[in-house]
C-alpha cells in the first residue's frame, strides 16, 4: 500500500489574498517568495500558481533592477561576526 502524505497541500498565497497584480514596489509582498539569501523560491516549494509565479518573478527582477531588493545577500558579514573573538 502506498504511503500517505505527511504534509499538507500547498496553496497559492496570492490567489488566497485575492491579489490581481504583484507590484515590484511592494517589497514585503515579494519577500514571501524569496529565500533568506535573496533567491526566488520555485513553485514546488511555495505552492504558487503559474500566473502568480510569473508575476512574482517579473516583479522581483524589476525590484532588483531598481535596487529595492538586493541581487545577493552577503553572508560573510554574518559568519565573521560569529567567529570573531
């Protein structure tokens, strides 16, 4: 017999919030679909619909170009502070 899933079904946060358009200026909304290192999270992890994921990708790339969201996050500063004694 097949094993049952031990996790819940993923759902699109943006369709649940009834958002029609994802704007690049709303960085708090964009951070829902970004990792802590600033990477765009894939659909299989976030559960976004195809339409919402395309809007998120375009908005994040525009926000990066306008310097509202960083391209990369420097983790060197975080680790140096932990090991410097």
